[in-house]
C-alpha cells in the first residue's frame, strides 16, 4: 500500500509523525466507515507514554461522528481483539507498535470478528479520512470505560489449557510492555516459579523483549531456568530460550506446537499455514511428521485469511507470531508460550532436546537498497533472473533462493538457504552483486 497504512497498520514516530491530527482523522474515518448508523468501537492501547495522547485524539474523532468509544485501557493487543466480538462492537482500534522503539507508536484497526481488516477496507478508510467531517446536525457519541479487559484476558488464557507447571522455573521477559500487565498472573496460576525481567511498563521495548534476545539467553542460564519466554511490546509475539541459553524461534515453536496438536487430534486437516519466510528446516520437519503446509503471503492478515479459507487451526512465522484462531482471533504471544509449554510438558523432555527435533537449515540474508525508481525492474532483467535460476537448480530440494522487494524505499531482500553455509553465502553475495551491476548501483562501503 502506498499510503499511511502499511502491512502492520500505521506506524511512525509518535506525535511528530503520527500526530494527534492524524489520530483524530483515523477515529473519524473508522467511525464513518464502520459505525455510520451508530455503534460501539473498542479502543485499546499499549504502555508507551504517547499512547494516552493518541487515545484521546482517536476517541475525539470517534465520538465527533456520533459513535461510542469504549476505552479498555492498557492491554496486550490480543486482549482487545478477543473482546471486540464479545462486546458486540462494530470494530476495534489498537494504539500500539509491537516491537518498535519506544518513541514509535502505531494504530491498527480490527473488524467485528476481532481480526485485522482487509487491505481494501484500510484503503477506503484512508481515502475518506480528509472528508470525514461531522455534519452540521449534531449527534455526539459517548465515551465509556471498561476496566476488566486484562482480567477477562487472563481468565481466557487460563481456561485455554489444563497445563501444570509446578516445579518449573521459567524466565519471563515482558519487554517493558503490555505483557507486564498479565503474563505473571497467567503463568503463576499454572504453578510456575518465575524469574522476571523487562517488567516495567514504559514501553522501552528497544532494550529488551523478543527482538533483543542476547540478555535473555544469559538470564536463563544464570538463574538456572528450565526455559525462558520473551514477548514483544504488544504481547503478540513470543520467542523462547532453552535451558542451555539457545534461542527457540518461531519456526521451532510452530513445529513443536503443530506436532503436539496433531497427536491430540487438534490440528485441523493436519496442515499448518506458513509464509515464504519460514525456514526450510520447518518444512522438512513438517514433511517428516505428516504435517501439510499451506503457504500464505507475509503478514498476520494474509495468514489468518488463508487459515479461514482452509479451516486450519495453526499458523506460524519465524518472528514468533503464531495464530491459534480457535482461541484467539489475532496473534497472541502469551497463548503461544502456553502452547509451547504444553508441548514441553507433554514430551517429558528438556526444551533443548525437544527443540533439536526441528533442525534449522543455515540461512543467509542480504539486503540491497535499490530505490523506488528501480521498483520491479530486476524481475525483467535476464542477468539477474538467470543467476537466481542457476542457484535454484544447483540447490534443488536441498535449499531455497528467495528474492523479494519490500519497503517504501524499495529494498531487495535476498534469502538463500542450504546445508553448506559457505556455498549459500557466496550465492547470496553473487545475486546481490549482479543486482548492483545491472541496476548501476554503488557497492556499499564496509564499516
């Protein structure tokens, strides 16, 4: 999308780029689109200091259009999405920026079913934002507060499993974000002994959480924990650490949860949804365990759409974003952690031993900034496509070459997977070199 809504909604530096005026316009446009004849819109926020300011602006926009705003306060994102259908809201707005730096914030819109709205709906909201102005004939909406959203979410997570973690020492990094409002109560309910970091609620996720795992790896071993769990700022993603201090990422978690669900008869159609980004090792693990794969485009929205179309019960991305639509309509880090711990408890093994069942394939990633004026050009260049095809044929079924564009400034991301690290490194570098040569780009200086 070319406008303010990107793959992950609106996301920008709060107040200076994602201004109060923009938030007000979003509130008005969402109300005009989803609540033209009146209705209730749920509004949640994360723990960033800018969230309350943006919340006020969004609510002013909603109520100025005659719709009601029900504020549920600071919550993990899946707490909002789960409440939308139960409260009979026409939609929900979440003010959060997941794993982004503390100065960044974002706005995402969810439909009446608690799932992300479509690209087309976001486009329409963006188009009507400038013209979504209250009419002369006044009808104001009201603002209501609901103070039990976190409590509701905790109860929903507790009722989702009969897990027993008695005697298990677990490290938890809550990324100084929304998970700090709920995670400890959830895991203690199952009998776990917890060692905690990142428990502040200032939104300083740039210093901790699932995108900054170095501290957590040592934290687990130093405290003699059976495992560690790290969340992002919005409580949507989860990445684990085994007892030896090794990272257990979304690929491994997806594989372990899929097999556990398959054995329990809970994996519908014996198939999971993945994206192009998932490691070849997960694909091999799935094949070895009789688990089918259905590939969706990148992002939560595309994954949940594919799961809905095919009636599937699990999808996962390497970032730790897992989807369990039977329990939660959106990605849910704390639910993911519970499902991983469930698989661990069912196995009777250590996490390092269990995780070794999913053998990740070496991967090399190279990014080439080509600029928006070169968008899509490489796809029609025979020299570039030729070297990609050559390497695909060399790797065969033992590897993969993925080349795709992303971003407003147009970056070409080259991903090569294969069993020999030196070989795939040379391949990735050669593809990048060919792209630069054919597009007349300078080779970046090494630091």
